[in-house]
C-alpha cells in the first residue's frame, strides 16, 4: 500500500520540502520557481527519493499499526471486552504513532536531506547518493544525534494527528 501511495505522496512531499527551504517570501514566486524547475528538468525530479521515501514511510506505517493494535489489545484485555473506549483508541493511536515516529525519525531525516540536498550544497560538498550513503555521511560528519533532528516536532505533529484520525475512524466504523 505504501508503494502505491508514495507514487502520489512523493511529488507532494518533494514540493513541500522545497517550498520550505526556498528563501522567497512571496508564495507565488516560490511556486513559480518549482514550476520553472519542473519545466527545465522534467517531472521526474518530483520523484527524487522515491525509494528513500518508501524506506521511511513503510516502516513508519508498519510500526504504527503494530503498536496501535497492540495498544488496543491491551485495552481489550484490561476491560475484558472487544469494545475499546474512545480514550483507549486515542491513547493507542498516540502511543503507536509516537513510538513509530521516534523509531523512524532517522529514516525521515535522511529522506528529507536527500530530497533537498542540492539547495544547500556547494561544489566542495559531497552529495548523498542514497539512503545508506546519506546516513553514513551524516553520522561521520555530524554524529548520531543528527539523525534525530526535529524529533520533538515530528512526535508533536504525528501523535495527536493519529489520535484524532483513528478516533474518528473507529467512531464512524462502529456507527455505519
């Protein structure tokens, strides 16, 4: 499922990350820069890092659903019921997504660096050739902690997001 969703997600992710690093204040100017870049280099550039992205999102989703279902299982066991209260769904979703985000942040950091690296490089700097090359160079040049840059923001975004989505999903699923 992630392989198919990444066909649609990667171009969006690449454009988002490029817009985040463009120093253009005017959003229309930034969008024009991206469109100009697509015109000059082709649409293929929007898929830069497809495999790296899949290597990030795949484990994230797998771990999230594993932890989420395990959490719901604990609530079922505690209450000796198949029904999980909505606060239990929220807790399972937040915990599952929080844990998955923590464990996969290194993949996400390398993916982001790989996708936007040309913006920050000079002729003397090395470019990341792929995931393992990027991770190795980050560890060598910046230390292991560089793989966890942005971790608090990632957890603060993903965990509540999952809690809201899964609580609504479970609510509507039980009422249909």
